[in-house]
C-alpha cells in the first residue's frame, strides 16, 4: 500500500482542523499570559497616585490603577479632580492624602 493511496475522509479532516485550531489557541493563550503585567497585590498600591472622582469629605471615590475605589481622606476635604497618594489599603478601602506641591515640582 502506497502513502498516496490513503484516503482523507471528512471526519479525519475535521479532526485535523480542530487539532490545529486548539494548538494555535494554546500558543496564543501562553503568549498573552506572558505579557500580562505582574502585580504583587493590593499592598503594592501604597505610595501610588490616584485621582479623586467624588469629593472626599472624608469619604468618596478615587480612580486608582484604572479602577474606582472607595477612599477615605486623611486630613482635610479633597476636591474632585485632585491627585492623591495612597497611604493605606484596608479591605476594599483606600486611605489617601493630598499630593504635596513639593513632590510635583521635583
């Protein structure tokens, strides 16, 4: 029996197409997973900047790392649009302080 005498039937062709598609999907998933940004957890957010979305008096919301968070201002009221620094993470709440003017000038 010669190799050329082998007949490709419908089910065999479909199985090969699915196998190739699965292999391509697995390779894509591996590459995508390797490109993901590493994060050490929410503790890693301490010291990072956020932008006030609703006035903090003392409670409101901030935009940090692309997500909205409940935040509590340490000190005076902080207005919408101001930049703040995350000082503490407690559950799903962020404790923040106003970004000082000295840091902006550096």
